[in-house]
């Protein structure tokens, strides 16, 4: 394994052992992975929005380029899909993580999430 990758995993590992952020971070990581189903609409309405907001610099710089990861701004279709889901906090395992990841990132589950300019300075 490349040294830089191992260092990055070690950083995540340390963060996961921090009780102040571990639960939120795990929900975000689970939400970034996406559901283990072929439900593209679910992935588009949750995972792609989480990716866009969790890594705004990456997806703004790579707009229009294929990265292998779907990441898009929130839109009315995704919002309506989330609203149509049964109580996400009590339902399907992935939806529970996605719902909590939205909250951890300061996103609204039942409102349209606008792009933010909160990009870490390099």
C-alpha cells in the first residue's frame, strides 16, 4: 500500500476513535459508499448529494469529467425521492446512515440543498 494512502487511512482511523465525531464520520462514510442495491434513484438522491457536499473542491474542479463516482448538486427530483421515502431514520439500513450523514454535513433531508462555497483553503 502506498505510504500516502496509509497515512490518509491512519488519519481516518484516528478520527473514528474520537467520540466527538466518530458516529457522524461513520454515517458520512457509509453514505458516501451508497446503498448495496441497484436502486440508482436512491443513490442519486442520497449518495451523490452527500459526495458533492462532502468534497466540494473535488467535484467542482472535476465538473463534467468522469471520476467513476456519481456526485451531483441536489435537485428537485432527488428531493422528491427523499420525501417519498418512509421515515428514513427508522427504515432501511442505508437510508438511516444517509439521513444521519445529511444531518452531520448540515444538509436538509426534506429541503433542497444549495451548493456552498465552504471549500477548505489550500
